[in-house]
C-alpha cells in the first residue's frame, strides 16, 4: 500500500519509481524459534533458499521493464517459492483511498513527512 501511494506521488517527478517485492518463504534464521513440527513443514514443504528469496527484490531493482507501483514475488506454490513474477496484491490493498489514508496516518503518528 505504501509503494502504490509512493509511486503515485513520484509519478511525473522524474525517473525515480517505487516498486514492491516479497521473498516468499525463505529458510533463514527468522524461523529459528518456530515449534519443531511447524519448522519441519516450513523447511521441507514450503520454504526456499535465501538466494531464491532474494530474487524478487533483485528483479524489482534491475528489470528494465519494471514500472512504478508493481509488486514482485515468487511465482510458484501460492507465492511462497519459485522464480519471481509480477504478483497481484490483495484487492483490499489496491484501494487508493486506503493507501492515501495509511500514508496520512503514518505521517501524523511519526511526525515525518515526505515532500513528494
């Protein structure tokens, strides 16, 4: 939601764009305190290597065809693993009014404004 609002604010302000990416489920140390059965299922069935988890971010940062506001993530197994592809954010997160509201409330709560 932040990325979409930032992309909208950056449109027409030069060549800088905002793009989102998610790694899917990458087998990193973030899961080290997960219960054993969940860790087994996660590690054996759902997760991918950290290197594969980095690919969506790398694609978003380097693919010359990327446009502002796009969202990249793993293309396989419910978006948890696989090579990166253009992902579809949830319907609810695509609402421009909600995106603007999130931005405004975040500025109010943090006292930080972004002049774009």
